[in-house]
C-alpha cells in the first residue's frame, strides 16, 4: 500500500477557470496567487514528464529484450500479446521508432496462430513449456491486445509516415472484425455488434450465454479503425460499447464496471457471471481500465457519452477517496471492499478520468499514490510488469497526442 504524503493540490477554483478558458479558446489573466498555483501545476506536469521518460528507459532495460520480446517477470518470464501491444503503444507515444519496430517484429515472428489458418491475430501467451521448450503456450487470441496493437500501428503510420504499418493495421482490423466481434440481440430489441474477449468457443459456456470483459471495449480505437477500414461498420461498435458499458455496469448495485459479465443472447441483458466460473463479476484489476479507455475517447474525440459515464460511475470511488484518501483494489457487486490493499495500477487508470471530472482528486492521487510509488523509473517493484504499463499510460498526457495522428 502506498503511503500518503503531504500534497500541494490545485485549488478547485483554478481548475474550473482553466477549464472554462480552454473550452472558450481564450486566455485569461490570473491573479498572482492563481499564477503561483498555475506554476505549481506546470512544475507538476514537468515532473510527470521526467518520470515518464525515466520510466520508459527503465522499462526497456528491465522488461524488453534486445530482440523485442517483452518479459513478464511475475509469471515465469513469459511473454503475452498484451505485453507486446502495450510496448508498441508506449513506443509510439514516446517517439521511439526503433523499440516499436523491435517489439512488433518479435510478436509477428513468434505469436502467429499457426493452428488457426491465415489470420493476423496473435496468440496470447508464449513461454517455457513442461519440456523446457520456449514456444506459444496458448494459441487463443486476447482481443484487447490485438485492438491495442492495431491502434498503435495506426498512430505509428501517421506519426512516422510508415505506409507499411498502415497496411498491417488494416489487415489486423479486418481480422479483429471477422474473428473477435459478434452481432447479437440487445435489450432494445435490436442487434448490436460487440467485441469478444477472444475466440467465441472460449467464452460461450452455454448456447445462450457469452462472457464479455468491459475493459476491452475501446471506442476511440473503433473510431480509428473506421478511418482506415470503410468496408466494416466500426462506428456501430462505438455505440454498442457505450450501450454495453452502461448496461453491464448496472450489474453492480453501485454502478461500477465489472471484470467480467455475461450476456444472455435470448434477452440481450447482462448479468453477473455464475459463481461456478473461474471468471468473476467484481470491480478489480481488469475493470479499472474502463476509466482510462473512456478518458481517451473523451480527450481524443470529445465524446460526451464518455464524460457522462465517468461523471456518473466514478461517484462511488470519489466518495471512498474523500472519506478515506484511499480506494481498495477490489469491490463486490454490492459495493463492499474485499481487499485491504490498494494498487498503483488502479490509481493510474483513475487519474486521467478524475482529471476530467474532479481535478482536485486527480492531483491528490498523483501526489499521494503515483509519484511516491515510483523509484528510479520503476513503479512498485522491478518485476511488476502490469503496473509499469498502466501507470505510464495513465500518466501520459492526452494532449501530447497530435490531432494529425487521430484524423
């Protein structure tokens, strides 16, 4: 658990005035005390930038081999499609074309799904088997990794003028549509297309039940896919993502997203995953990524549904923070904490969301939970692969993404 330290938070009034000035496009002359607070904010942003640069250097040294393989030290030094995709996304945002090329090259050469035909999606897990061989351990794909990889390819193609990256992204986008999406009845007596977590066969325990992971829904990515793939209706996936997020959050009595939910294909309604499943319906390590993904859609594409969702569904966590200056890592559908510990990864995913709806809480989280847990560019410990990525992505300023990469 991260220790709380004294903070220098930005006054709420200043945050509101700055937001108004940004929205109207006009600068304003602030009184001297406000300019002083603005200087604190500027210094804080500079500190975050330094940490991001230091973190990327440390991450490459600790977690990325010279050949581009990303290593998950906490899980028998395995590699995952998620890890390769996170490295690609971070590399393009950090303007590191060499690392981008290396991590992409390793994934393309080692994660091919040889038993699945000729698609471009990646096997989700690679590592050492019981016979000591290093190879693909599970040829199923994880759709969030392929979505993140395709997103990174599109951004890289535009940032570095690489038509080959765009061509590969278009291939992957087509395969995501064909293999990782499904059209199903919804609760409004219509049909919606949803992003599957992986192959349908792996997430359909009953003919009328399909498991979904809400933290995989990435409306900003689907907008980018629509720009490069006019043959498929990716914008309908933006709409279905918001519909599914809103309705599946109703499974929780306090309105929090869950790690996993089940859709009844007869009724089009979401419910909790059965307790007999190894998957769980609770707010935990997966679900916290919902905040970051919707923050990107709000920041990059000014989506009002993203801001509305954050405004409504962050309230239980905002109340916990105001009361205890902490937010537990796991919360039941009843809204009851079931973990006595906190996680840096969750705070990192909450940070950009609270920046939009409550800048005071956002700055408190940054000061108390994100900065103190970083030492020499590493969050928590030098084996914690997952938190390194989520902390970096959560702290990366959305304003540093050029409009030309998104259009």
